[in-house]
C-alpha cells in the first residue's frame, strides 16, 4: 500500500513539474528566437524538441546499457507514435494549429526518412555501433542545417517582435536549462510511478515500453506543445513534435547503440514500425500539403487522438 501511495505522489509531483517546465521552456525558446532572429519553427525543431526529448534519451540509454533493448526500442517507437497521435492530437483539439506548409512538409519528410533509416538498420534484428554512429551524425547534420537556414530567413520574424524587448540571452538560456531539468525530473517521476502501477497488474516489458514509458517520456512534449499553442506560437508547437521524433530516431537510438549495440527481434516491432510510418504520413496529409498554409483543426486532432487510442488499446 505504501508503494502504491508513493507512486501516486510521484505522478502528482511529475505533473506539477511538467506544467511549469513546459511553460518556461516555451518562454525561453521564444525569447532566444526573437533575440537572434531565428525562425520559431527552428527553435521548436531544435532547442525545444531536444529539451523535451531528454527523458527518452536517458531512458533508452539506461535501458541499452542494462541490456533491456525491448524497453529502449519500444520507448522510441511508442513515444513517436504518441507524439503525433496523442500529443499533437490533443494540442490541435485544444487550439487549432496554423503554420507554413513548406517548412512543415520539408521537416516532416526528414522525419519519415529517419523512420525508414531506422527500419532498414533494424532488419538484422538490432542496431550496430556503426549504424548508431551514422544515426548520430545525421542528427548533428540536421541540427546544423536547420539553424543555418533558420538564421538566413528573416521573413518569419514579425517586425514588432523587437529583440530589445525580450529577456537577455543569458537569462533565456538559464530558463531553458531549468525548464529542461524540470521536464526531465517530472517525466522521471511520472514514469517511475506509472511503471510501478503497471507492473503491479502484470503488464509486460514491451507493453510498458510502448505505452507507460513512452507516454511518460512524451509528457514534456505535451506540456511544451500545449503551452506553445496557447501562447499562439504554432510553429514551436508543431516543430517540437516533428523535431522530437527526429531526435528520438537519430540521436536517442544513435547514442544508445553507439554505447552498446541494441539487439532485439525485428518481427516483434514490425507492426509498430508500420504504424509509426502511417502516423507520420497521416500527419503530413492532414496539414494539406497542397496548400500554402497548413492547418490542423480540432477535427484533425480528434482523428489523430482516436487513431492513437485504438493503437494503445490494441497493445493490451
């Protein structure tokens, strides 16, 4: 009984840290974007996305080192599906997301390409150390290119958002660091509490990785995306999800496999790979790529959320 009560308290504390961490991360990211005239979408794709993906990195690295490849792979695949279906779905239901389609489609295609790359690497029932290094090099290249192209485009920055009205860069950076720590600890508390409760009712490691751990480590994305949407920073909201998925595939798996090659039964995850690709392609179709301005309305959000609910239910 004491263990269950402690698990519940961890979940509550986790929610509090996630709420304030998400809000502060967006505030710090927006301030840096405006001060250095970097596109908010790029801030979402890099700083915010990497910060909210820190829990996935820690969980997968720890799982890989301990030899629990099932949780490591399930965490990444499950988190990416949850990011699109649950996180972005809920965000769009709360506040419709409007953004520039050309940027979203380009980065969405990178996300799909990263998914296919991991799928091909996994055909030999694991990800080797060399393949992990290739994935890591890919995320470094993506980040450099994103920041470079983001700084060469000034049309994304409203003229009214003068840099001198924003907080100093050092304070914005410190706020981002503090927010990332709060999100990491908050997600950790949530995962610990939820895992204890899940194990108590006899849930398998694979299902825990694909649901409980994946949902727990995706909570920072939810906190940041909802906070950004409510502040009308739509590019940060959707950029956070796409960037987090790219980070999970290339950096989380890349670093984990570089430390210790990941071995698993590919056939057990084939369905999850296919579902991830379906969700990724579905996201690009829902924003209507044939239009100049993309829009994820409440109906689209409901469709994404319902699709994720069906997926999660099927795991049990």
